[in-house]
């Protein structure tokens, strides 16, 4: 749970900053292009934060950045589809509605990213669960004494 709380803190902070950047950039370029730029920059930043603080592994290497980028690609597709769907369904939607849709889609994609990052990208071999040793029965303990 502590790792998930840190993931929410760092990922959510990056997501909120990305959301603000998306508002600014979408006024100067198509939403899909703005979202791609925001996704790339925020993915690099979030991967470093997650590697160092969320999962406690130090600096992220190229492999971790590459794997994280693949999960971010899926997140990009989810958020872009949500934004394009909103613009198709409600072309005059205001900034608050756009932010709600973007943050909601980002949140769902973020949960999926947490699972992937936790289980595959930043999984430590020494942290994998090991089978529990069988408990000794009372008769075995008495016989051993």
C-alpha cells in the first residue's frame, strides 16, 4: 500500500502538471500532438520518480524507461481516445469538463501502469514471494525437544 500511495503522489502530481500543460499546449496545436508531447515529457519524469522513490530502485536505466514508455503508450492511447471522444460527443465542452475527462482517463490508465511497473518493470528478484516453510506439528516439536 505504501508503494501505491507514493505512486499516486508522484504519478498524480505529474498527471496534474501534465493536465495543466495540456490546456496550455492544446491552444497552440492539435490535442493529439499536445497529448503526445505531454505524455513523453511526463513519462520520463514519472519513471525517474517511481524508480527512485516509489519502488526504491535508484536511477531508472534505459530498459526501465523503455518498458515504462510502452505502458505510457497505452496510457496515451486511452487519454487521447477519451479526449477525442469528448470532442466528438460534446464539441463545446469547457475546460473543466475536458480536465475531468482527461484526469479520469489518466487515473484509470495510471492504475494499469502501477500494476505493470510493480510486477514487471521495477520488480526486484529478491522481493518475489517465496513459498512458506511448512509449519511444524506439535508432535514434531515435542519429539525434537
